C-alpha cells in the first residue's frame, strides 16, 4: 500500500509539474495574487475527478479488451518520450520567461472560465490522468485506491504550492534561465518514466 501511494504521488507530481498553459496561468495568477484559492482548488479537484475515472474504469476496460493495456502502455511511453524531447528542446532553445504584468485583470468568473478551459479542453490532461495514470495503477493490484490517492495528493500539493508560492518565485521566474533548468529536469524525469513503462 505504501509503495502504491508513493508511486502514485511521484508519478502524479512528475506529470503535473511540466510547464504548460494551465501551470503558466496559475503561476501568473499567483504572482499577481488574483483569485488564487478558487483557481488552484478547481485545478486540483479536476485532476482528482479524472484520476478517479482512470483508476476506477481502466481495469474493467482491460478485462474486455486484452490488447488495450500494452497499446496504452507503449503509447504512454511514446507520449512521455515526446514530452521529454519537447522539454529538452525548450531547455536547449531557451527564451522563456514569465512576466506577470501587462495584462488586464480578469474577474473571478473570467479567471475560472479560463482555468476550466485550460484544464478540460487540453487533450494532454486526459492522457496524463485517465490513460497513463489509470494504466499504471493496474500494476498495483489491490492497491489502486492508494495509488490514486497518492496522485491526487500530488495534484493538490502542487497546485496550492504553485498558486501561493508563486509570489516567492517572482524574481526567479522573470529570468529565462530558471525555465531552462526546470525544463531540463522535466525532460529527464519524463524520459526515465517512459523507459520504466517499456522495460
């Protein structure tokens, strides 16, 4: 059980920490200290719902479609390798920096609408939560719930830390080198997980 919980936490964290439109939006809102609580709660609860769907339904799907598990596993590995290459390319290329200024301040409704769109209209979120985490949860037979709770905990920890900790990172993430280093770490982690799926 502890192994499943830890595995879910670490995998969930490594997937969610990747820089994307949703995380950049939360980071920007955190830097500006606008609507932070409802936004991070929305992101974390959305992830929890998707993780639960993936873990609860994947075993049933596998039982009826025997070829689906290896397809998803190798597909997940391919996705992780692609994400790794994108992150490593971004780290090599550089040029990213976050500027919290220069944009109109949205209302809470507008901010939540944007947040929901970035979360639920992004196909990668389904690959990460429903497909990839749901697939890997089957490796922890009997402890899928612990695996899911670990991944959900990682999501809540990450989004609340990102939203409320952003103000401390404002000087750092105004510098492109910070994004390059983070992209480098993400690329290495994604490649490592990808290899673990196909070995």
